[in-house]
């Protein structure tokens, strides 16, 4: 028996002003995307913004449904839109922010498991890492340099 230890490192920015300016702007796009969330059930509004290598910014917000599983998270709305609009472009950076109509969200909100798997597909497809910055509505911003830091041992097409 052997043991495998996997460690990941995240960067923590205490406030928005510490972010590189392009990321600060991208987070502003995520905040504005958050305002278009359709979240009558969870009252939890998530915004995501992607910066592509062609300079385009693509946004997404969570879109809920009375049949709960039919709704979709902000991150997947954004990456699927990027894939549909700019299939040749690479996603460089993702910014995520969330707020709640019930309480103040001060913890950085990472992408859920299903979104991590979906983002992993795009990272594999483009053979380039996607940096991910995530925050609540205020407080610290966390950054992972790559989706693989959020999803070690990811399942991908090479396993098929
Ligand atoms: N949600 C996202 O948009 N992204 C995540 O990574 C986590 C959860 C949404 C889905 C649902 O509309 C609401 O937040 C509560 O789960």
C-alpha cells in the first residue's frame, strides 16, 4: 500500500483593490451579471464572467426552474455560452461572485462540483489552464491558478 498526497495552493486577496486591474474589471462584470440571476427559489444570486484570449468577456448568472434540477448555475451558463459563441477562443480567467437575498455572503463562493466538472472539460479541451477568482458579495477573494487545483483527480476524456 502506498499513499498519495495531493496538495493545492490558493491565493487570497483581502480586498478587491489588491486584484490585478483586468481581474478587478472582470469581477465588476460578474457583479453586474449577478444582478440578472433568476433565483426565486434559492434567493442566492451568482454571477460569473469569463475573459477569453480574444479579449471578449462572456457572462452568466444562475437561472432557476420550478423543476429544481432543470435550472443551471452561473458558471455553466457562462462557459456554455463561451463555447457556443467563440468555440475557437480559450478561456483565460473566470470571476465568480454570489449574494443572497437572505443574508450577507462574506465567504468566497467556489464553483459547485458539477460546475468544476464542466469547467474541467473546457480546460482539457483548450490545453490551457483557467484561473478562477471567487468571492462572496464582500470580503476576501480566493484564486486558484487552475481548475485542477479545485478538482484533483478529475475525470477527463483520456479516461474513456
Ligand atoms: N449556484 C451557482 O450558480 N453556482 C454554484 O457554483 C453554486 C450554486 C446556484 C444554483 C442555484 O440557483 C443557487 O445557486 C443555489 O444553489
